[in-house]
């Protein structure tokens, strides 16, 4: 089966419309403060929606249904940790961000510790974001290639070009406000898939409940103490909290959304509320996975799929008609086009270009360099997406694992800076190096699940820094 002409038209119109909408914000980008922070004008509800859209991607749209289709709903345990983590971010980090005129989260580390800790943290962000979001772009291209039979590389280039264009022109305003629109688009798409499935399953919702119960697909709680399993209650609570502290409290990609808020209260309100919305959407996506399993028990696949990640796009292209398939694909695209390019450009300009290359650059030069950095990081993500075709693991797990690998060291530095005023830069820097080394061993030599990565890296960083401080007492460098 393949998409119809109406489906292709829907997809094309959506891509053109969202690119034009994002580019429209170029008229408001007069300074780098506008370009990177929207002059701190975003209301709490938009902060909430952009955070939801930012952390939701095609990895979510196709990866989470695949989790329930092939297994159960234990992924929800991680989402519980996400909510707790957001509350801690609002208490620990957001007040510090709003005490100064910051463009990036890493400037806070500069003030507390100095250049080495800030630079290492910023480099980690740029590398891990390039890899994780390249995988995210590939996932979207994989879905579209599956349903259109077009080559993945060509789809990556088209999607990447649209992403680069509206982000480069419209800045963070384009990213935030297109996020708000796209959240509703992809949620409508998920709801449309759920309704389409219910209409095709003989017995409807009662049959879904029966099949899901008999095959244990509604199981969401796993109390096992097993560090090799990604989704247990301990990995969900401890690992989920640590991951959220890292991504929402220290990673410039999401911190930039908080820094764009009208006030500290708006940032905190939007952040905490987003956790409950994310939890609800995970429930929806997991239920879609159970429905897919129930449907294909009645209508068996004619041939096995290469990977379970393909089950939702396979259903869309095989079963949906009259433009609905095109709308679902557009919704999947919507979940992907929440780019990190502006946040990466902000880090490049404010943490590297201005301090080391041209401290006295005028505003026109800063804007030109900012837009050039946006394009450059877009090209890097395109190359990562093209190379990601050769992965063998789940795209959801791969994307989360890349983000988790080095983020613990950065989180450790932020926790030390916030909670341990006597720790010095040299202690923290040594702790971060130790955290990265330990995580390298964990990555290559163990089978520990990725949900523990951030916690292990952060604890290692903090313990080593505190031990060094105890062994070599002296005056702290900064207050």
C-alpha cells in the first residue's frame, strides 16, 4: 500500500505552512536577545506547551507505541520521575537563572566556578545534542520513507532544510510558537490513530482490554531491583528524576525555553504543568501500542517488520485513507520539528565566540554569527541523521541513551554549584572528568540500562569533587 495524492498534498502543505509560519518571526529578530530569548516575553502556558513539544519527538510518536506493542506500559514509571524532577528543577535551578541576565545555562557555571567547568559543560551539550537530535531527525525520515517508499537520505535532507530555514530566520520565537502549534497537531494525530484503531478492532475497546490484560500489556509497575532493565520503578523514580534534572535544569535546549519566560513564576508554572501533560500523552501513546497489538492479532501481518518501531507507520499507510494518512504523517513531522539549533547557536556565540574570538563584536556581527552557527549545527545534525541509518537498536532507547551518557557530569557540576558553596573549580572539573570516565566504562563494559546513566555520572562527579575538597582544603574560588 502507498499514500494517495491527497496524502502527499496534506504533507506538503503542512511543511510549507509551518516553515512560512516560523520564518514570519524574522521580523521581530533585531538583536541577539530577541533571537535567543524573545526578550523574555513568553507566557506560562506557551512555556508549558513548548516544553511538551520540545521533549516529544518522533521517538515518542513511534517509539512509545512500539514499547507497548512489543511489551507493556512500564515506560510510565520513567514519566513519574519526570514529574518529580520538574518540581526539583523549579526549586533548585530556576531561581538561580532568574537572578542574572543570562543567555545560556552554562553562564551560571562560569559565574560559580570559572571557565573550565563552563566550557566542558557547553562542549558536552553541543556534542550530545548533535547526536541525539540527529537520531531524532533520522527517526522522522525513517517513518516518512516507510510510508512513501522514498530514500531515507533524501527525506532527511528535505526535513533538515525546512528545520534550518525557519530556525535560522525566526530564532527562538519561531521555535517556541511553532512548538505550540505542533503540539496540538501531533496530539490530534495520535488521537486520530487511536480512533481509527478502535473502529477497526472487532469488539472495540472491550477487546483491547481483554487482549491487553491477557498478554500483560497493561502492566506498568515493575518493582524489580535490576540495573540491566531500563523500566523498573527504581530506574523510573531515581533515573527519571536525574534525567529530568539534567535535561530540564541544565541542558540549554530546554533551559532556553525557561529563560524566555516572562518571569520566574511563569517558568516554574509552565515547567511543572508540562510534566502532567507529558504523562497523559505517554498514556495515550502506550494505549495506541496496545490497540495496534490487538488489531494485528485479528489481522495478522502478511510479513514480519524489520523492527517494531515501524508498526505505527505501517498501520497508517496500510489502513488509512482520504488524506488521514497524510495528516498522521504531518503529525509525526510536527513531533520532530522542534529543533535545538537555536539553543546550540546561543551556546556557540555566548560561551565560545564572544569570550574567545571577538569579545567586542557589535550587534550586527553577533546576529550574523548566530545565524551562521544555526545553519552549521543544522548541517551537523543532517550528517548524524544520515549516519543513523546503520543503527541496530531501538531508536527511542538510542536517543535517550545518547542524551544520558555525558549529562550526569554536567548535572553534577550544577548540583555542586547550587548545594556545595565550598567546592572549588578544580574539584568540580576533576569530578566531571571522573564522571565521564566512569560512564565510558559503564557504556562499553556493562549491561547497565541507560535510565541509570545520568544518576551514575552525577553521583560520581559529586563524590569525587567532595572528596578532593576534603583532601585539599582551602578557600573556595567563588561564592
